[in-house]
C-alpha cells in the first residue's frame, strides 16, 4: 500500500468515525469559519490545571477539516498545555511546508495520525481546512487563559505555563 493511500485512509477513517465530536462542558468556546470553503467548527476546551481534560467540537465541512478536528482531539486530550502547544507548532510547520517537508520518525512520533495531512500541505486552499480546528483550539485556549485569574491560580492554566 502506498503511503499516500494509507494517509488518505487515515483521514477518511477520522472523518467517518470522529473522536471528540459532540459539544461537552468546557472552560471556553469558539466558533470558526473558513470563508474560502464554508467549513465551520464550534470547539470547546476544558482544563484541569494545565492539563487538557477535554476538547469537544461540532462542525460541518470537508473530510479534511472534520478529520483534522478528530486527530486534534486524539493528540491533545490528556496532554499538558506546553506539550500541546509544541504539537500544534509541529503540525503548523508541516502544514506550512507546501509539501516540501517529508515527515521523519521524530515528527511522526509527535504528530501520530496528523502526519496523514502531509500531502494536504501542497494545496494552500486545503491547508486552511486542516488548520481550522487547530486555530479554534488555540483561540479557545487563549480564552481559557484569560479567564484563569478569575477562576483561581490552581484551577486553570496560567499565562506563565503557556
């Protein structure tokens, strides 16, 4: 089986069997729309201290945007904020590579199923689809951080841990 075909299978599997779909209680909620294609996502994030306790979402759009949200859920739930930000940065690097970055073993270890989106990076219009949920997560996290002082220092991630 060719690698591209395997990556397509991973994306389709996450699209057909999404992880984290269905909005649950969260510390912050954002709604993002990709104006170029109409993909939409409403994403909620919940923290326990600096640990990402849950990422839930509802959305509609192409298989790439919806599969990416499912992969994000798999990768970030249960991670400390700092580690999740590193994962997000690595995914962003892959998506901005314009197909010039071939994922190595180290990147595959960090991104797991998210490496399946490597081929998407060749198509700028599709990159926005793949990044939609990741940008929503980043904004929801910023909202949760902004609310942290009101919630108490031990209840939410602090700006120092970001």
